[in-house]
C-alpha cells in the first residue's frame, strides 16, 4: 500500500480518495477506520454493493431487520455496518433518540406523535411512515421532549 499526502492551501475541506484495484478487506478496513474517526455529520450506507455517504440530517431512522442494521432515507433502506448500540453512542447529544431495542429515530423527521393510553406512543414521520415507541423507552422520549 502506498500513501500519498499533499498540502494545498486552496482547499477548504479535507478530502480522502482511495485508489484500489478492487474492493477488498484492506480497503474496507481503511474506509471503516476513516468513517469511525470522522467527526462530520455523515455515515456510510450500502445498497447492493454501492457505497453512499449519507448526511445524518437526511436520515429518518436506523433500525434492525434480519440481524442487520439499516438507515431509512427518502424511502430507501441503506445497510449500515455499525451495530445499533454503536449508533446510539455515535448519535448521542443529537436529534436521534432510541425508541426500542431495534430502532433509533431522528426527531427532526418526526411530524407528530400520538399518545394512546398510558403506554403507547406512535411516531408519525413527515414521509408518512409510522413507528411505535417501546414501553421501555417511553421515559427516554419524555425526557428528550421535556414532558
């Protein structure tokens, strides 16, 4: 592996480009390390074998399905390589709140919430999607919303 570093005073933002003959474990490890050390507002997501850089502000929620973690954005599901508990730590002190063992939602994308009885909260997203807050996480939602 060769590493090349250039200083250019005309560049406003740091950019990393990886040139490789093929996608292999070494390239994947480098990408994962860069992503985990990146303090920006983005995360890597995959559809099929295509990688996408997802702006966190555009993501509606992260959820688990078939033992895999996905990000939902614009009606599409992107596979995310982090585990749900890692995302919870990564997204702490943001608008993302864990609402169940299997889902973290972006409250900037929530249009309304409906409280049914004492133990059921239904979240309705601006996109029209709905999800349910687990009873175990209701106090966390109330704390986040200051209610």
